[in-house]
C-alpha cells in the first residue's frame, strides 16, 4: 500500500500563499514566487519536482486550491491522475483530459479513502492548501511531509501552520536537498 504524502512550497516564514488570494492572484500577491523553483530552478530542483508524480496514484486538494487552479492547469488538468477535492459545496465531477476532479463533501477521511481506492498500491499526495493539509495532519492521516522552503520572507499571507495540527506532531527528517532556489525537506510523520 502506498503512503500518504503532504507536499507544499512555502516561504521561510511559513507562507504558502501571498496576501489577497483571488482568481487574478491565484497564489495571492507574489505567491507565484513560491513555485519558481519548479519551473526556473536547477536540475536538482527539477528532480525534486518530478517526485511529486513518481509513484503517485491520486491527489487530494482543497476547494480553494481547485477554484484558483483549474484555469491555469489547462485542458488536461495538469495532474493526469484522479483528484479528490475536499469541500463543503457539492459539485459534479470535473473532467479535464485524463484528470478527473471528484468533490468530496463528507470530510478528509472520506477523501482519503476514495483517493486510496483510486491510487491502488501507489501513493496519495495531499497538495494543499494550508487548511486541507492541517486537517490531514490533525487527523493523523499523513505518513510523509515534504516542505519546499523558498528563501523568501513574505511577512503576510496564508501561513501553513496557522492552525492546530494536533498535539505535537513529531517528525523524523529523512531527506534534505539544498539548491539556491529552495531547501527541500522530507520528514516521516511519527505516530
């Protein structure tokens, strides 16, 4: 059975989206800077970015991430795997080429159950946003946490750990890859 991996880019001060998130500024004002390492980074950054899809059978994301990402993801939906959108607002599935977005209204446990069924023996990657990732961590559903820390201070925006994640989630660092564009940290979540 695959692992549940929570993966997200953030600034050195813990911001995962800049201030004033909107369809015009899908990652908040200046938020695209958090992902430059993926598109304009070194070969080592490219290898780290490829891990997002290696061995991944399904993705989970929050509704806000879906709403601001759908248009930029294009006609194929970017992920090319089943995606499960955690939301309180029901919606019919959205199909973009090989990517199907299924809306789950009965919580993160249900979203994970469906994602695991779709992924089979492969991993499930929880993409975010911050609220969805915190919910998964708080529920004890994450096996591995991957943080891509960009050398940038935002000062304001959406903080990844601005809410409860449970009582002292213990982590064991299992990997560090440093590039000029980001420090890529991998942790095993201890239970």
